């Protein structure tokens, strides 16, 4: 599963729109759109917010974390 798919699936499991998800994470709607389309990845601050969101909503964070780390390592090659 890609990072973009993992983020989208997490949002959908929470039954939230992109706009509501953005509000919960304190990021822009454009950020959510870029993440879910694979055009960008969350920064470390956003990842912390996603982790808190997952913990508070009893949603798995491991896949998002693993895919994010993989994406970061690939971009540094």
C-alpha cells in the first residue's frame, strides 16, 4: 500500500471528508489533497498530528509510518 492510499484509507475509516480531516490535523485542504494524490508527503509536524489523530480514533498508524519512512528514504537517494 502506498502512503497516499494509507492516508486516504485512514480518513475514510474515520468517516471524514478531506475538509474535516484537514481541520482535525490543522493543515490545509490542499495538503490533504496533495497527500492523497501522492504529489507530496506530510512533514514531520503533520505526521505527529496524524499519529495523535490515529491514537485518539483507535486507527492504525503503523502503515502510514512505514510508508512515510520509505518515501523519505527514497527521496534522499
